[in-house]
C-alpha cells in the first residue's frame, strides 16, 4: 500500500477515488515516562520515553488507515495529513490521527 502526502503517485494516474480513510490512536503516557520527561524538562535533553510513545502511536495510526484503505481495495492513500493532540485532565493522553484519500491506480 502506497501512502503519500502528495496528491499523486509518481507516473501513475488515479483510476477511482474510494473515499476518505482515517487512522486514530489514543494512548496514555505512564507515570515513569512522565517522571523522566519532568527531569529532562529541568536538566535538558530529549525525552526518549515520549519520543518512543509518539513513534509507536504514529505507526499504529498509519497501519490502521492502511487497513481501512485495503478494505476498500485501494492501491494507495494520497493527500495524507497527520495531527497530534494532548488530551486528559493532566495532559497524560496522546492522540494521533491521520487521514487521506483511498484511491485505485491505473
């Protein structure tokens, strides 16, 4: 499955548009990662625990979108856009969403 932020795929033409597909992931960030990130906030440096959580959530959202496109017999998802939000009372939840247009190519 081809996934791209562009509205076309190389030299191939879009044969049919199958609809908008989405992938959504909401994940909690645990106390240990919060504690480590708090130390990084004080002393500087990268918050590796948060980075790993973000990478995992992003990959899961992409995979979910690809599965939904495959259910439509799509060859590709074009025009993808990704968004990140923090949710929850203490900002302890991370939401990653991605959307694009499922298409069949010639």
